[in-house]
C-alpha cells in the first residue's frame, strides 16, 4: 500500500511539473511573440519618422537589434539600431544627387522625456554613390570616372569635358570639409587654359563640392575613398542626437 501511495504521489508531482513546464513554455512563447510584435511596430514607426525627417520617397529599413526588446525599452536604452536606405539625397551645386546606398549602425540609444529625445552613445556607417549617379548631377557634358589613389593615399577621380571650345581631362583629389561635404580639387589644369590666364575660371567649372544630406548632430564624415564603380564615404561620431 505504501508503495502504491508513493508511486501515486511521485506520478502526481510529475504531472504538476509537466503542467508548470507547459505553462512556462506557453508564457515564454507569448512573451516572445509580444516582444517581436512590439519591435516590429517600433521599427515601422522609426522608419516612417526617418522618411519624413529626411524627405525620402520611400521608407528606409530600420532594424532594432538585441532581445528582448521590451526589456531594453523598460531600461530606456537600445543596444543597437541599424538603418539603411537607397533613397537619400545629396547635391552637387543646384543639382540633386541620390546616394545609391546609406547604412548606419547606432550603439547605446538612450531615451528621455517620454521617448521624445534619443541620443546614441556612438554611431558609424557608410554611404556609396556610383559614378553613373554622380554624372547625372555634374554640369552638362562633364564625366566623372575612377582616378585611382595618389602617392600619399588621397582618393582620386578623373573629370573630362569641354570648356571654352576645348576638351579637357583633369585628375582631382577628394577630401572631406566641414564634416559633411566632399570637395573635388583638380591636381593640375591643362596648360591650354593656364597659359591664357583662365585658371580661376576653369576651377569654377572643375572644382566641385558634393554636399551630403544633413546628418544627425554628432555624426560626421570621417573619410572618403574611390573604387572603379563609385565613391564611398565613411561617417562616425559620439553622442549622436537622433531626436530632440
């Protein structure tokens, strides 16, 4: 009799343990589902806000990394947020230039004042624009192509076109100015123009500036490089203000 009672007691405890385990699994599944729904909603709202603030024709992709999302929100800080877009605008003079890709990763995004303010501890990313896109924005008749790298590591492009009824090809160095502008400066000018004292007029044509879109405060262009198919720009910063 004692043995049967012991077996029944053990069996009963096993059933209770299984039920508790099932409840934990179900609740865990519900939490995961709720967490994923919440992060999906937040990513969509963040993408809509970015589209509006940057005046994009399509929503960028926003990915909030880390799990669980709801716990991060409760603590007022997201570990990592990734943003990517293929519709971010820049400009060359009065002409609009669309960046082919833009990607940024923000780390340690803190919220305050009822989620109306957001600042990332650090941020980094990159943008890429093809020469085909650049050539749609430069002055008519001008073509920009890959120019290699200078002996001191400067990124180079070649500009070809026609000015004052004469064809030209110049090599230009790319550099970063004011943290948001890519400057193209001709290394040398054809003697056909300099001999006539037309250097200043020529530079007004070939020394271009690519104005990147407004970046969040704290995020700046750090370097620029060239490849056979286009121009790459790296950005990074600290205390990056996303909303204020």
